[in-house]
C-alpha cells in the first residue's frame, strides 16, 4: 500500500472522528436506536439543502419543504425533462414525493446502495436537483448512525421534529419590521396572522394591474390609430383601476413577504423591488394621466404615453420574476429537453 493512500485513509478517519464528535449531541438527542433520517430542506432558493447527503442502506431521507413554493423530490426518469436529472442504482425502484406543500414533508427509505440523483418537478429547469449516496449497510463497524456528510444540516426525525420543520430564516436588512411569512403562518396570532392572511391574496391580485395596464396600453394604441375618442375614455378607466390595483397589489405583496425589501433569494429581492416601484408607478401614472387631460398639450400626452409604456414593462417584468420563483427562470423557454 502506497504511503499517500495510508495518509488519505488517516485523513478520512480523523475527519470521521471529528464529524462524530460534532454530531454527538444531536445524535444523543434521538429517543430511540433506529437510524435517524437525514433531513433535506426544500428552500425558497429553489434548492435542496444540503444538495448531497450520504447515508447507509436502510436509512431514510426526510425532505422538509421550508419554503413558500410547492416542491417535489422525484427520481422517476419519465418525469424528468433532462435525463441527467435522475440516476438510480441498479435494482433501485423509482420514487416520487408528489407535490409537497409549504411546511410539508416526505420520507423515503433507501435500501439499495448506490448513487441517486433526484429533482423537483416544477423546478428541475431552475436547477433544483439533489443527490443521495447510499453506502452498503455493513460498510462501517460498530460506529454510530450519524450521517457522514453535511452533519450540521441533518437532524434526528424523532427528537428534532420541531427543529426540522422550522424554515431556514432568510436574512434581511431593510424594512425588517415584520418577519417574512413562514409556511406555518396559521400559527401566528393577532394582527400578524391577519396581515399574513391578506398576503395570501397577493398572487391572484397581480392579475388585475397586469390585465388593466396592458388593456390601457392597447386602448391608447387604438386611440392613436383610430382617433376615436371612446378609446381615451377606456384608457382613463384602465389607468385609474389598474394604477390603484398596482398599488394595492404591492401592499399585499409586502404583507405576503413580511415588509422587507431584501431577502437572501435574489429573485424574491428583484420581484419585491420591482413590485414596489410598480405600485408607486401606478399612482404616478394616474397623476400624469389626469394632468395630461387637463393640460391637453402634445407634450403632456406623450409624457403620459411614456409613463404608460414604462408601466407595461414594469408589470410584465415584475410578474416574470414572481412566476420565476415558482416555475424557474426559464419557464417561457421553448421546451427543448436540454438544460440551459
Ligand atoms: Cu422545487
């Protein structure tokens, strides 16, 4: 045996001891002697955390959805858009969680050793892919059942149940007057519960400003094309209702996400900032629309039209990032079967 191989084994042994020492308190907390399930979080970042876990045959992995979105943990080749998203060792049966709602969990026990690759059906194209390495059951002597990688992120199912379902707390710096709505917000009390409940109406409410501002733009185009005054009336109506709805939707969005601008999910931060700008823009649009009507000059008319075009761009881009958090960034891409 070459000396560097021996050195490698020594390093592995030392790190295994260190891992065992670090995880000892967590493992001691387990009430029974059954192998603890390794916990994998499904997060707002559209990722499995940790992305890779190593367990022993007979051990289970428990997926916890600690996000706002719906996720799955799926290792069914037929359901993958890209065949590289799935890998099952020979003799292992495909498995799938089905849709796991926010706060929900799914467990799967791995009996066949090997390398498993699995993905989230709605977020496969967003790169939500994870791996489980299953070592043979007798691969270690009388050691503990502590998972060998990512010990910090795993917790025993029995003792740490409360801890395991706790969502990963996103960091935020600005406007942190209210914590972001947790998946189990129904346990909130008083005004907070009411605010979070109001926030649930944010996603459907977004349809109103998007629809009306686009309709207002179309009506303005038709006014220019046909010079029929009826379209001026329609534009004004769309601007009033759409502008107010944009503002209201932004407020609902703040209720949904806990009155903060910055989160650790860049898509959410982008959506939040754009949405807030769009809300204020809606009011600005109403103001300029009314001014243009009273001034009745070409300059004000075109200033209004420029503001309207900007509003159209804002609602579309904001809506895109809102959708991207659930469906991934490439949800409008032509389905080519290949990951970008
Ligand atoms: Cu997902």
